[in-house]
């Protein structure tokens, strides 16, 4: 098995302007795959994509457009970027001990901040200001981080109007990206690996949506590694909730290699095959 790895545009040794636009990144992945296939001409039988974290949005898109034979996703999400922020906020507050009443209030806030960024900071200020006043004395408000909601709550309206697009909407994100639609259109088999204690990519909705696609007949294998955070890192957690990362969980890389090669040598550490 050969692996072709490249730096994302605008990072490392790659030229170009950094972006998080999934369509453009998928085009880059397809170009990388074409170069890899050229270099390996006559020496390979199948090719596919492996995408991790944000690559979980990009790899299936590139695979569908280039006829890949398989796709691997590690610690990715079956959510839009707006849903990602919402679920991170929900996970933060649950971990802090808050229940459904607080989560419902926080959901109002994430809907308001999501509407603001999705409008490219052209509308939604009044709704956000109203909610900030309503919950100003709530102790959980200052604990919110998410992908962007915490930063928006910490800024005043004048600052958001002046700097919001430059700070929070400058990377070409497709805020309402429909990951479910893209995976429905994917024909290649898919291996999806989740981190069981992922703070950056909470997996509850992703797991439910993958299960739905599996029931619809898609070829999907889902594995979960417990007690691992984003990147499949094991950790020790202090009393204040901070985590010290120790190692990439055993079995993770071996699982990827075996699945791509069409073989099985379980167990894969503490990894659990969910389907």
C-alpha cells in the first residue's frame, strides 16, 4: 500500500491561499489523486481517499467525483459547519453538568449566531442582542465556546459589523453544507472511525446519520474507539476538565491499513465495530 500525502493549499510547502471551502479542497484532493496514480502507474490496483477531521467533508466529495474505490474518514462529522458549532456548544454544557433547560436556551443562541454567520454578517444582529440580554445573568453563558459562538458572544455589535466577516467568514466555508446528501451519492465503500470522547467533533448525530445510510443500503463500516479525543488521542483528564494527551490509541492505524487491504486482524486495540 502506498500513500500520497500533500500539504493543504496555503500551508506547509503548498502554494496558494488557505481556504476551508470543501468544493475547492475536493478539487485539490482530486488533483493529488491524479498525480499519485501517475506516479504509481502499473503498480497499483485500487485507489481511494483518507480524510481526517475536516477531511471527512472533503474526501467523500472528491471520491464521488473521481470514481474512487474506497473512502476512509477519521474523527469527521456528518454535519454542516453550523451544526458542528451547535453540537460543540451542547457537548460543552453537558460536560459542565447542565441539563435540557439550559441546553434549550443555548440552542437559541447557536441558532442566532449561526444565522448571523450564514448571512455573512449582513443580518441577525437584533435577535442575537435580544438573547444576550435575556441570558446575561446565566452562569453558563460565559462557558460557551463552540466553533464560533463563544467568540461572537464575546464581541459587541459594532465590532461584529466591522470585523465579523474578516474574522469569522473569511475561509470560504459552505455554512449549510449537506454532508448527508453527498454520502447518499457516494458509491464507494466507506470506513468511518469515531473518537468516543471527541470534544471537537461530537459524534451523536453523525452516528445516527451513518446508521440511517447503512439501513438504506450503503456500504459503511463504523468503528468507535472509546476514551479518545479528536485525532484519536488517548488522554488523562484533570479535575478542572483539562486533558493531557498521551498517545494515538492502539489499533487505529492498523484498522485503516487492514480495511483498505481487504483483510481483518481484530482486535484493534479497544476499537468497537458498531456495524
